[in-house]
C-alpha cells in the first residue's frame, strides 16, 4: 500500500472483550457472602469427588489453583476455598446479557465463547476511552460483572491485549508494539497454537513469539505445512486479516463423563457412550445441525488418552447412526486398562467448518 493515508483509513479498530473469572464472578455476584474468599468452580462442587476445575477466582489463583486442574489438587492447594458446582444456566444467562450490551455498541460482533467476543468499532466515531467506558459501564449495569478489553487493529492482537491487564483492564496493542510487547510472550499465547505445536516448537528451541518470528518462512512451511506454516509466519508478526464472523455458529457439540471410579466393565463403557451420543444428538437436533464426523475420547486411569474419529458419507442427526459410529470408533481402541473418562463429539457440520482443516490445534483444544 503506497498511499499511507489510504492504509490509515482502512485500518480497523477491533475490541476483544473477555469477562474476568467468569463462572466464579457470576457465583460471587449472587452470593455476596463469598466476597474476598477464594472460590473454585468445577464438576459437582465436591473436591473429594472426581472432576476438574472450570475456573477459580483471583483469590484462589494466588494459591496456584487454575482451570483444568483436578478438583482434588485444588483442594490440596487451597483447602479453605469455597467449592461450588458448575451452573451453566446461570452463566449462559449472564453471557446473553453481556453480549446484548456489546451488540448495542456495534452490530458487528463475533461471539466466540461463553465469556468472550470480538467487536468491530471501526465506524464508531468515539475515542477508545469513551467506547471502552461505555462497554464496561453497560456490562456492570446489566450483569454486575467486570471484563477486560483489548484494542488493536486485528483480532489476533486484540485477544492478546485483553489478557494483558486482567482483571478489569483496558489494553491498547499497536502494531508498533509487536516487537516490545508481543515478541517476549510464550508461543502459546498466539491463537491457533496448542500443546502439540508448542511441543514441536520447543523441540527446535522456539519458546517465545519473537523466536518464532525469527524463523524463515521456508523453515515454517517445512515443519508445519503450507497453510499452517504461513499462518504461524504471519501471526508471529501480529498480522491477521481474518474477518469477524458475525453469525455465531457452533463448530461441534460434545459431551464427556468422568466416572466416579475407574471402569473395566465394557457394558458400562458402552452404555455411557450410548448416553453421551444421545445427548450430542439432542444438541444437534435442537440446533438443527447435521454432522459427518463423530469422534470419541477414552482416557485411561493413568491419564493416557486416545481419540478416534470417523467420517461418514452423509450428514446426519440420527441417534442410531451416531451411536453406531461412536461404537465403531470404540472398537478401534484396545481397552487394556481401566477407563476414567469417555467423551463423544459430533463435528463437520453441513456446509460449514472450512477453517478447521487449517488449524488442527484449534480442533485439538475443542475436545
Ligand atoms: P476464561 O476466560 O479462560 O477464564 P476466566 O473468565 O475464568 O478467567 P479470566 O479472568 O482469566 O478470563 O474462561 C471463561 C470461562 O470458561 C471460565 O470462567 C470457566 C470456563 N472454562 C472451563 O470450564 N474450563 C477451562 O478449562 C477454561 C479455560 C474455562
Ligand atoms: Mg474470562
């Protein structure tokens, strides 16, 4: 772009809004007696039972408690925390309210998850302070909760920015800040880099985004293939031209269960798989989707985890067909140890999900 004024006028202003300690904050809002106490949300809310931490508030995080950690470990780290079960209905209703506030600020919104969204405010002629102030006040009024906001010229940088000053922060990340602010961060902070890519990069001594940016394009293409290699090359430089996807569409529906005690009995595993398939089918039918790919997940007692996927020839929402596919996947896993967890996922929806092939890591994180 040779005309700088033109490139300037085409620059976008994208916000990424992410709620602070979301599940815990909703619980604290409706139970004022939790004020100032460490709070851990997960599973059935009983740390002596199985289940993982969905989230912990900032007080509990000081003790090392974090999402995805077994509840029992959280209890060891912070026995005086208040442990609560997950109440999705309450969190979904807060989520709907906060997204309404955003939609009233700008109709160009991408809904990315229960507690986060992107908002394109390029065409709204007010300052960053004004717009972020308006959003924070609106969310506070409708939900009583706080959020953190990132502002940048694209989604990639806006998401990184929203995480930089949590909780209740506002962070502007300019393209000129890429070297000083983006490059020192670990590669995992980049959207689309999951544990596998992180591991791969570590094996070639790449740990920070700056080190990734120092790799020549050819090397990235050689290690990660054309599409993903090119993506990493650009992402490390803060380049992202992906548009906001304004109509929210789920990419998959999945359900999983952790047994209270590890199971060896095939009948129990099979029955659980059938029940989970039924739940997934209800999700599909409820949202009027049909899927072609069924994936199952089996985690053994020693945490070794296997997934097996099957893609069928026609899109379906039939319970029988999905259950049969799940069982066909189960046959491909040797049940040589006791099983801790079973999961089922339906994805690859009709006419959708074109992106998934490009970002295998994003898919990995969904199941
Ligand atoms: P996050 O935005 O990752 O976490 P958070 O909102 O609790 O905390 P932060 O202030 O750092 O943003 O996730 C949003 C919600 O999603 C979180 O409150 C609980 C849920 N969640 C899980 O159930 N399991 C997980 O592993 C993670 C990361 C989140
Ligand atoms: Mg959050």
